[in-house]
């Protein structure tokens, strides 16, 4: 791989991402004003993202070498945040077009509150898993990983930091970012429904300011800031939000154009060659190095994940646009082979939260073993089968609940 292996590249797994039921859109873009219906592609992509997250969150397996982060600059985190914004636009934009402003805002913030509670729950469950591994299975090294150590080095400060979201465990960073972005969603929607391109321009400016001045929310008790800087990552969320709002109205924020589609495809091919063909990667790195020496800042010339550096951002946007307009995806997403992925995508919150806790458990199981195709396949395959079964059970329960006819008085 020509792109340097960064520690942050492993810290949050995905295709995005991620993905939570309210985080991800449940409707397809239409060019007309007809009602927007459910698009199987979105459910499939959510399912793929959840699989990527689960595999990447169990580091040290053979199969993490086949997830999407090995074939491009971006990974599942970018998709998670983009689709989070798109889902918010689809779910909430009509409430801000008409009706009570306070009721619309309360609906968005209620979702943020739910995500906060989920994050705290999976954090505590993960800590319990690591503590049990150290206490009962002689795995004290678990207490030194995933940012768990400060809990024992600075217990009082860390206990304060966890509910404040200033202390986040490794692999559990994405929900605080999304929750924070949901808090500003009402303001962005109010402005974006009237002046979408002005909002996008402001978002781009904020992304650049965050990178230039390293603007970030503070971490505590550790030094530094959040792993996913909200001031930088908001750009993907805002683009998704504006896209979802446009889709809800029966249009597209960035419509299809064959030149743009071809350019995105060529860029994705170039990045793939960069990652997999050493001479191409070396040439690309030399070009970025020259730009850096010419004075361009790191968020333009490097692959920093915290501040969503430009190469990652461009790769993610090109990927979303290209896959979103690729005709074969509709047939693939509607096929029987994609059914498990669609199920997982439709039950995103449960699959994401349970899958995260399960991946923490498998980290403990895997900690003393080297990569092994058979063992890794068994634990990951078993975990994914469990998540598919969970998604099926929840979907079936929801269908039965909707079809239940109230008894006569």
C-alpha cells in the first residue's frame, strides 16, 4: 500500500456510516415531484457499511484487509456521516417547510438525545467487557487499549469526561459526532431550505478554518481534541443534509451529469491504482509532498482523518456520486443476494449498537491470537449471522406490530 498506514486509519472502522436507522435515508431520489419511495440501494449500502464497521472494529483479522478502506483514501466513517446528513434531510426537512418550528426542532433533538443514551450504554458495556477480560481471563492488556487506560490513571476525571463526551473510547467515536451535528441540524435546515448554496459555501469555509487553525472540541482528561473534529466533518453532513432535503422535495441537490460522473469514476480508478500499484502511489505521494513544500497546509496535502483532509473528502464525495448513479446498483440492491444487507440496513441503530458491543467482545477473544483465516472467519461470520438474525427478528416484529388490528371494544 502506497498510502502510509496511519494509526487513526484503524481507529474508527466503516463505509460509513454506519449506521443508524434514523441516520440513514429510507427514500430514493427522484427527478419529479412524485412522492419519494424506499430505495433498496440505500438499505443495501447501509448494510454494507455495517459489515465494514463490524469487521474493522475487530482489528488483527485476515478479513480487515478486504474492507473498503484498503481501496481508497476514505473509509466507512465518511459514508456514515454523509448518509447521516441525508437521512436527517429526508426525515426532518418537511417539518421545517411547514408547521411548528419548535415541534420540528424538538423532533431532531429527541433523536440526538436517543443517540447520546445509546453511546453511553455501549461505552459502559464495552468497559465491562474489557474489565471482565482482565479480571477473569488474565488479559490485563485490554485495559491499555482503546483509550481505556485513563479510567485507571485518572478515574475521577475520566468518569466526568465520559458523559461529557470529552473522553471517548477507541472505535466508539462516531455517535458523539453525529449527535453533535444533529444539534445544529435545525439551524442548517432553516437556512439550507432557502439558500442551499450559501449554506454549502459557509460549510466549506468552516471546514477550511477548522483545518487551518486546528479548531476542535476539547478532549478531557486527555489532551487534544475529538478524534472526529465536528467543525471539519460537518461538511459531509451538510452536503448529505442538503441532498436529503432536495430528495424529499422530489429533486436533487447535485443532479446527474455525464461529465461529472465520468470524472468521479476516473478519480476513483486513479486512487485505486495509487493504493495498489506502488509506482503510482509513489508518484502521487511525491506530488503531494511538492504541494506541501510549496506551502499548502496539511489538510490539503495529507490524509489526516481528524480534520477530514482534502484527499479523503474528495474520494468520499466521488464514491457517493459514482455509486449513486451507477445503473447496476438498483438491480443488485433489489436481488435476493442483497436481502441480508437490506435487512441490516433497515435496522441500523440496533445492528450498529449491538454490533459495536459484540466487536468489543471479539477484540477480547482475538487479543491473544494471530491472524487466522479459519478462526477469524468463524468469529466474524458468527457475529454477522447473529446481526442478520437480529435484524430479521426486529423487522418481523415491526411488521407484525403494524399489521395488528385493534380489537373491538
